[in-house]
């Protein structure tokens, strides 16, 4: 793995620092990638290509006044130096018209860090050949993304932080027909043929189970097992809308409002944290603060702490814990329980086994009442055995039921789930989630 | 950073010279974006942010293979490296692709957003003063616990050149205004916005007046407070009147996405999903009642997704997708039309220089009917009139949906009798539009858009346009929030 981007960023900001005026402070963040993408449908290629990008974002500060900007680096130092100088000139001009920002806060105690995950990923041609080989005779659809990604922070006070990894992410389905498919994900830093084969085997067995005639279930309340991927869809909805954010908390917009305004609780089985140490996201944020290894958010069903960005720290007079501006978890973890993962079907006994949920949103956000669909492999189970796939169902239920009164247990293994999102750039978010056995989940359509 | 790259003859020459001539098809698509983000929260200016994003995508089709490479290095060497990379992908994928026919058009033309009042004639201080003024109109009561006024200006210049001689220059000027007031009492929090960001479009500063941005803040704040004391929306099957700023979402999710040919072809099955629409439905399927007329119309002046050409270079024209309730055409560009043999439109679009084009909605509009909104209301014995989407969920075949709105009005015996909070409704796309019982006339026809439509692997976020009058649906399952 090359350190050229690391060196380039360092030198660019070091040079820019020498051109600052007066007491100016410069904060700089870079995110970059060189990623090979292969998109597949019916085991053939729909699109394939390579994206190379390096986005530099800066905040130019003088006292409590500041303005920000960003642009794509070209990799040519003379061009990038000139563009950065031009941008800083524009920010200085705009800064004349802004007042002091009472919520400006940045790290003034330089703490430099470096984390590099030098993975072993196959050449893209080989990856394509491997994937198409296992998909031979099958309707394989999905995307393979692989390559270097990096994030860096630097400021004119001398702080330098760098996070770089080489990783791959194969997100795919074996389709049977219509909307019936076995969904799987193989992601990591080192491509392992045996591990990939095990994933394929699991998908093949699930595909076979889907071949049984699907059934329609009437709306109603069903005993349900939510696999980790289904839990992810549910939990990320809630956390994405400010469940754990200080600003959402203070302005009464958190979906967990009833926990802070009405003493509502989740099940004592539920403990949720921002587990930076166990995730794959950088341990620094855009104002230079270093994140603690873990931040407890929900402890045994009760609200514990919020994620506090630097701006919220200033606004609400509390310390920051290194949250990003959005104040959502980037490495969310739910502590496992004592339900044996290997025997969840027996524990479910008779009910719904939900592998994936889809398109979750709120029916009543402030009551944390959520809705969404089952997707891919959802099965009806009787006496611990799969009876039939189930056609898609809409659920509509509150977190206080699903993770509260109705929660019977969490599995004893939490699955590490890397975020497959590639909006703008490859995500570094992840989650560690167990499966959940719910005594009664409400389905409405 | 104010020089317009699209006016650089030197860059255009470099792009042209980079394209190989010994392949079936090659294109270079340069995208140069500049945006300014302004926001005032609780009467305090938030940090101004200026974003610049520039790069080129090289696409090559050859011998049944295809490949792309995206780079921000616009030098001759940088583009040459991208061409080599794209050519390699085309070689590796030859004989192993689902799409073998490259875009067929090699047109020449220009599109420029209509701008009446150039933003640059409105000084930054005036823009900030406008937002401060709106912010003060939002924060009118102690129960308003959070509020924000925002304005994003985004300029996007695109230049597409192809090995077949195409030269397409498009200059887009977008404006995204926003208002938001959050009211709270105890465990009851109500959020009201300026059309859930749907009052966006193309143009200059005049766009703010088009939707009454300057007059909306007081109404937004007052309705947020009004919702605090409003009763919960009733739960029963009743008539449903949707305002244009909810029709945006209804059209988008239950007509737009199901008609995308790449979903029907299966490309999206691992992510965005498939469609309940199948190829044999085109030309005969009764999608809605006879009142339903839906157009793909990239020619509406100032609408968010108006353009002259899609990102494969196909000239864009207005076409009916649904005519008198019958499905006649899908949403698929040149490549998807060749793959499926189905009729489509010019809607192959990319979110930026670093993403390849796929089938997207552009402007997807419900054409006006003949009733006034007042006539529709007076025809309702028992119903609700819902405004402004705040929650959306639909299955992966785009069939079973559930949507919620910020603000509801109860209609009883032909009259609006009060406000209701937390209104939602659910239905099934395949049959929902057949219950379309009334379409309001051009007086309520409102041109809007959705700034953030996500789709695709790799993921892409684009703006889509939707225009509609208020529409009435019979016998819909309506319900409220938790008590």
C-alpha cells in the first residue's frame, strides 16, 4: 500500500500553513479512494470501472469567525497549491461578512495519530473471474467494490491524523425469482478463498430453502426472529434521525423522546454503544478531536449518554466526545445476549424468521413507531423448522415494543456488518449487532 | 475559483484528443460543480460552506465489453491514464456484459437554465439578511424549540463529447430554499417545513418568489404550533386529498420508480429493488383511473430536472408515460431500451463526474384536470387533506407503500373542519391509482422537485422534478400516530 496520498496531503497543508495571514488557523480534512467497481446482473457485468477521487475540505478561522470550502485535488501540486490558495482567498473575502460564531470549537491540543490497514485484495480481473465462476448457472446480482480508501485531518497547529485501508466489499444476491433471493455480503481486508466459499455455501442453502412455495400471511402480530441484517435496518433508522445526538436530544427531536421526557425504557437486555475501537471508521473527526474507544448510549435499557459534536458542546455547555456534525453513531454496537445463535430457530419455535428488513421509516417519529418491509429471505417456521418463504409484509411497531416489552432475547453472537454505502464515496461505517427474538411484532399489510 | 471550465477551449481540445478512435464508442463527460450553502439556525449564522467538485468520466464500449474511469486529473496525462483504465475494463468484460449496444446518439446542442435574476447581482450580505429575516419569523414562540432558514445555490456545467462527434454543453443553475420550525410540548414534537425541501428548481434569485419563500416563514411556524394542540388523525378508510407537496412523493415512489426500465431488467434487485411492472404491461395495463395522465417532461422551464440531453447524449423531449390511465412508456434511456425492446425516454443520468449514468426519473408530472380544489373538497363527505411528506416507505417491488405527512386537515361533509396531527396512509401501488377520483385544475398545479433521490450500485443521489395539482383518492386506509 502506497503512502503517497498521505505524504501529498501532509506537504500540501504544511505549505498552505506558511501562507496563512496573521492569527489564522487552518483545519483541513481529506477523504480519498481509488476503487474498482464491478456491477453484475444475472452473473454478467452491467457496468465496470474505476473511480479515483481526493476531496479536500478546509475551514479558515480567524478568532471566532470562519468560512469553509472544499474541492477535488488533481494530484498535480502546482495546480492544487493554486486552487487551495484561490479557495482560501475566497474564504477570507466571505469571512469579512460573517459575525463571530459562538459555537466554533476545534481541537487546540494537537494529537497526531496514524492507522493503516494494509489488506490483501485480489486484482480486479481475478476478482471478476472468481465471482463469475461461483455465479455460473445462477442469477447473481450485486456489486463488488475494492481498493484503497483514506481519511486525513491536518491543522496549522501541527496536528496530523491519518486512517487508510485497502478493503473489498462484495454485496450480492442469488435470485430465485421475482423478489425471492438469498442476500449476502463478503467484506474485509484480506480476500480468503475459503471464507468466500463458506459464504457461497450459506447462500446456496438459503436459495434452496426459498424454492418452497411462498405463502401469504395476513396482517397481525407474529412471534419473530430478526436476524442481524434486519436489526441493522431498524437500528440505523433510529440512530440516523438523532436517537443518540445531543442536538436532537436538546431540541426534542430525538425518536427516543419518550425516554428522556417520559421515563420510557427499552428492555434491560438492550445495551447500545458507539464502539469506535471495534469499528472501521477513523478515530478522529473534522475539527481534530479524537474519539474515545467507546461511548455508552443505552445501558440496560436506559438512556446513558449522547453523541456530542464540537458545535453542540459549545451550544449546550458540555464536553464533546468527538462526534461528527451529524451526531450519529459510525460504529454502533449492541451488546450480545444469551440466546444461542446456532439454535435461534428452535427458540423461535413457530413464527417469522426475518433475514432482512427494507425501507424503514417512521409512522410516528416521536413515539419511535417505525414501519418497513420484509425483504429477501423471510421464512415461516414451525416447531423450529422452515416451512415456507413468506411474501413481503409491512410491519408497523414501536421500538419500545420490539426492543422493549416484546424482546425475549438477543443472540450470543454479534455480527460485524460493514456499511456497503457508496454515496459520494465508500462508507467507513459499520455496526456490530446480534439477532433479536421478539415475542410479538405487528404486521399491517 | 471562479473561472468557468466549460468555457475553456483548451480543455475541450484535450478531452477530444483523449478519446480513442479505434473502439466502438468512447465519451468524455466533464462535470464542473460549484455550490454555496447558507444556513441560519435560531437567528445565528451557521458556517458558510463553498463546494467545488470537478472531474471527468471516460466511458468506452468495444467488442461487447464496456468500462469507465473517473478522474479529477484533467491534464492530457491524467485523461490518457483514465482512457487506458476504461479500455482495460472494456477488454476484461468483453463477452460478459448484459448491455452490448452503446448509446446511439451523437448529437450536438446546448441547454442553459432559465435565469431571470442572476445570484451574483444579490450580494452575500443580502442573502444572509434574507435568511436572518426568515429565521426571526420562525422563532416566534417559546414552544418553537428549534428553527432554521437555509439556501443552497448550485451551478453545474457539463460538457459531453463522444467519438462519434457529439458535443453537448449544459449549464444548470439550481436553487434549494428551506425553512423548518420544530414545536414541542412534553412528548409532543411537531415539525413543519417549507414543502419538505420540494420547492427547489432551476433559475436565479427569482425562484424564491415563485413559491413565496419570503412569505412562508410565519405560516410554517404558526402551523407547527397549531399541530401541538391538534387531535390525532383518525384511523379509518376514507377519502384522501393530497396537496401538491405530498403528490411529489406519491408520484415519485409509486409511479416513477416502478416504471424504471433498469429495475424491470433486474439491475437494481440487490439494492433499490425490482418492480411490480412487467414488460407485457406496457400498452395495456390500467395503471390508474382515466383521470391519470403522467408525462416525462424535461422541457418545463425552471423545473429541477429539466435538461436538453441526458448524460448519454440523447435529446430529451416530452412524452406521455401514462395516458388516460393506461401505461404506455417506461423510464429507460437508450441503453435500457435496446436491452429490453421497450419504449423509453431520455433519462440516462449520473449524479456527478464520478458515477456512470443509469435510468433515473427526471421531471415526472401529473397533468392537471378540470376541478378546482374547492370543488374536490366539497365533494368529500368524510376525508382528510394532507400536506408535505415527512415519511416514506415502500416495498422493493414498489407496491405496498406507507406515507406520512406533516400537516393534515379533516374534511367532513364537504368542508374543512380542523387540523389533525401525525397523519399517515397506506396502500398498494398496483391498485391505488385506480381510485384516483379527482384531479385539480391548473390553478393548483405546482412545479417542485425532490433534491435527493437515491439509487444505484454504486450509489447515486440525483434531483428529480415533480409537478402536480392536488389529487383526490377514494377509500384509502388512513391512520394517525401513537396516543
